[in-house]
């Protein structure tokens, strides 16, 4: 695909932006959680998902920019781990706890969708194939 690398870089930057959007709203606590703040109380801490998304995002952007086969193959690995991390965050954040189900907001859905788009873009690298004559 001609623009897969550019779309991948834009999707990574959009994914990091979505971590600042509201992910869930818990009505019993009157709190809204994002990808930056997941601490409910001392007993329940959902973590800071933006940290690993940023870590993987740096490598994804770097390997999207490099035009070597090893970079594209490594990018598949980082894209898959990033997608798995997004699925894990979706499950953890949207899970009902003690009979109280949170309202899932757009930021969590966008994070999952953008991680899937990144995964598709790492599977469609633009590489020039050199043919060798024997």
C-alpha cells in the first residue's frame, strides 16, 4: 500500500492523543478516567496505559520511517504487542466491578480502533523488491 507508513505514523500519534480523552465514567464514584489516570483508590489502580502506548509508539514511528526489511519485521512485533495492550486496557477498564458497570466513552473505543489500524498498517509495508538475475 502506497501510504501505509504515513497512515501508521498518523495513527500512532492519534492513539497517543486518545489517551488524553475520557475512557470510562463511573457514576457511583462520580469520576471519569483517562489513559493517563486510572487510580480509583488504594485498593483499585487501573494504571497508566499511556506509558506503554508511548513506549511502543516511539518504536513504531521509528520503524515506520526506516526503509529496511528488518525494521518492517520488527514493527510487526511492536504493532502486535501494542494491539494486545489496547485489548487488555479495554477489558480492564470496561469490566464491571461489584455490580457497578462503567459507562465506556469514546476515548477507549478510539484507542482500540487506532491500535487495530496500526496493526493493519504494519502488515502492509511499502518495500521495493529487487530482482536478482542469475
